[in-house]
C-alpha cells in the first residue's frame, strides 16, 4: 500500500522491536494505524509515541 509501512520497516526506522510496535498498535497509540487481517499498516508519517512504561523501578501505588 502506498503511504503505509509494515511493522518490520517501522521497527528498523524507530529502533524498537516488532513486538513492541504490535503492542502499540493494539493499544491504539500509533495514530492512523490500520489492521488488515493479522497485519498492521502504519502511515509513513506516523510519529513514535513516548515510552510510558515505568523505567525507574519505582512503582506507582494506586489507592
């Protein structure tokens, strides 16, 4: 498809794993990503979302 990239192409471009990109797509964090069967199509101009996972090993306690 013209104007869209495969997960493998985006993985190389952004420097993160294909599995992580798949998770971001499933969570709706990549704007404009479209699923065709079992494959995601990601717009060429899509921006890498911020990594919101906890990296400090300090977990947030919810009351």
